[in-house]
C-alpha cells in the first residue's frame, strides 16, 4: 500500500499567497506548475548525490558495512537507485506526477519511500529526501508571478 506524504504549502504563507493570487488571476497554472515540478526534480537530485552523511544520521553500522561491500561508492540515500529514479525526473513507472490547473501532485510509489522520508517505528531514522526549502519556495513564487505577469501582458491587461 502506498502512503501519501505531502508538503503543506500553508507552512509557507508567502508561497501560499502567491499561489492563491495566481489562481485568481490566471485560473490555469499548468505551465508554471510544470516549471515548479522540474525545479523539485532538480532540487531533489541534490539529496541523492551526497557522498557522506551530510545532514542525515549515519547508517546502521551493520547495514553500512553491507552496503559498503556491495555498493562501495553509492551515496547515502542510494542502494539500487529505484527511489532516486522515481523522484528525480528520470521518468519511470513508479513516479507520480499530476499537473492540474490549480495543483501539482508529485511523488513516488516506491514502497519504502515513506519509511525513509519520515523514519519508521522499526528503527530507521528520518532521512528526508523530498522537501521544499525557503529558497525553493521563493523560486516557485517567482515562477508563478512571472507567469501571471506574462499572461496579463499577452492579454493586454497590463499598461
């Protein structure tokens, strides 16, 4: 069973306001949502190329020894590449992407994704690979506002 993990944009009031304004003014945001989706893919890839532990807790010593033996140069979040490929735009059958007029749903169907993102009751610590930081939220806001402005200019609504 796939578990849904979402980023609540209400946590970023500025972006939420920009999104609400864009929806009100333009109504169809599929083009900027596509741009935002590509940005999410690009930003998420950074988490999958990290060689050391970085911001993540170290791997369980037993698993780390096994992983080092089998995949000695694999980044901390990568073993098979299955999750990485599904959340970084490589386009496979486990990717979830749905761009609507007012929404963007993006994620993965990889079964262990939620345990990695949130941690698990079985002892796996949280290692978030999907998140939107303040800089990225600012880029999303600019993408939306630039689109609204360009659309208004094209329709002759801006003097």
